[in-house]
């Protein structure tokens, strides 16, 4: 059935009878509307137009067709601890003068080309008014000359006070007494760090010409076990741009406190995906625990040697210990009577089998201390008195 002509039944009451009235649903074109209905319709249309204009004017500024919206500020999006967060600019102004470049010169054996001088560059930061500077051990490893470059380009000499190779830390000191320390850093608490916290790195990423370069990012992860040069360290991970010359420089939180020592950057690729934005830093609390040991000068013996382990001891019929290959002229060892070919078996009354054993014992002594050193020479043990000096 055609829907346009569907019949609908209505009923009317007439003469007390009910009769069906048949109506067609087909629209009629000749319907007429009363004049009053048309007038009311026009009035309603005009009224709605006026009302729309009034509502529009409430959101449109006079003489300006842009709609103005209200912006609600809910506070900073970065993580915020107690205290007021600083901008990157404020952090650089406060900490930047305490960040230094660490320039080194060392002699390396190039094999066929012989011994050659090699220069290196890293970063560091001044921790006190006496001019002590924290940096990485690998920055100053093997260096014969160490210089400090201040933020304004002024250079001065420094010396290595002590280092912790296993934890990649070293403490330097400015040697020129006429130098005035421009600024010092504040050491924060790395145990309070949380993932997502804003951080800033300052250093010399690619050389002297990039001294004081600033980059920013976040803490990406905590307590990462990272193996570098065969040593596993527990480090902070950050997406802050860290390049080789940044090593030894500070990682700074939003309050301007140093919470890490930048130490490494991983690059390369896995399959076709490049690894970017992955840098690492030593938590500053690890360094604070070592400052007591690092502040003590290195006590040198003055020998070159090799370890006689259990296998060598059995094969060579020699005792386990430190075999003396060479004795440096005018050294503590020479003055004590140590000779090439000796095997150091006891140091300060304790058995020693590795250089780490010797270094651990030395770290517990002061400059000027005299200790007993037992050496095996031609099958017999001899006890020597050795004075420990820098």
C-alpha cells in the first residue's frame, strides 16, 4: 500500500450515532492560514533574531570579532617538591659560575707511532670555597697535567687529590692560591628524586668552545644497573642531552641543587630504531658518602708491578702477592729498600694479593705514616719500613 494514501479512521459523534469518517493522509496544497497566525509567526522570528544578537554580544568584544575565552591556570606541570621551583634561566645564573671545564694532557703509547701527547676535555663543579672540584675518574685517568677552565674562560692548574676508580669519581683542587672561587654548588638529596622530575645539565659537551652548554629534561628512571668498561654502577637515567665532554658535570634539580654527576651517554641502534635521549648520572648521595675518603691525598708507593695469582704462584713457584717490575726513582718504595723482583706479600701487617688490597689499606692512613712492608726476595721474607707520602 502506498504510504502517501494510507487511510486513517476518526470517529465523530452525531445524532447519538458513531460513524467512521474516512480521511486521506495525502497532503493538500490549498490549505490557508489565518492572518493572525502569520503575524504571530513574524513576531516570533524577529524576537528570536534580536535575542541571538544579544547573546552573541556577550561573547564578542567591542570592535573585535574574536571570541575571548577564560584560561584557568592549575599550576606547574613539572614535578614540584617542597620549596619553590626555579626556571632554567635562574638555575644557570646560580649554578653556572660553579661549573668548570676540566682540561687534561696525557702521554699515550700509539704503538708504531710511539709515545704521543693526548688532550682531553670534561666537566666538573666546585663544591667548596677551598676550590675542591668533583668530576669523573675517567676524565682525569692517566693525566699528567690537569687544568680548570672557569665559565669566563680563565684557566688555572689543578691537582688530583684522590679518586675512586670503581665508582668513577675523582676530587680535584685548584692549586693557585691567588684564585678566587667564583661560586660553589649546593649538593642535594638524590634519594628524594622521583621519575618525571625536571633536571638541567651544564658542561662542555664537545670541547672548550662549548663551555657552559645547558640542556634540560627529566629523570627517566632511578637505580639503573649500567655496565661501563666492565664495571656495573647504579645510576640515574635521564633524557637530558649528555655528550662526552659533559662527563663530570652536574645534573641539577628544579631547586638548583646538584643531584647527580653526569657520567655516560649511550648511542647506537637496535635494529632500525635509534637509541636517543638516554644519559646517565651518578647519584650525588653516592659521592657524598665518598667525600671523606676522596679528600685524603693519594698515598703513593712508587712501583710498577703485576699480580701473582694462584695459577702463576703454582707455575712459577712464587708466593702470591704483588710482583715488583719497576721501582720509581726517589719514591717511597726506593727509600724503603724495595727492589725489582720483590714480591710484596704483606702490607701494614695484612696479607695482600691484589692492588685493591694495597689501596684499601692505604686509604686508612695519613700522610707521613710509617708502615711495615713484607717482601719475598730470593725465597726469603724481609720486613721493610715505608713512609707514606703524596
